[in-house]
C-alpha cells in the first residue's frame, strides 16, 4: 500500500463530499458545543463545523487535552 496515494484518495473523497481544508493554520482556541466546534485562529478568524480533523503530525495539540477528561 502506498501511504501517500491512500491519503490523497481520502482527501479527494472528502473534498467531493464538501469538506473544506484549512492549511496551514494556527489555532489559538477551541470552543465546543453540543453540535458544533468553533476554532479561533491566531488572526481571530472563527471557523465553525460539526466535525473537525486535526492533521498535526506526530505531535498532539495542547488544545486537545480536554479530550482526555
């Protein structure tokens, strides 16, 4: 299996289904609600979504520590 081709196939499928890709982007704050996630960027832009995927590499975001609770 070619990992790059596999990843690109997932990306292509997500885009066809309406996913939006924001990159590169620095997130300063994460706010959650019952049916939404709000990401606040370093430039105070707010991105709201029902689902969010963080593709950060091997290092985990400090902002995601709330998931461990």
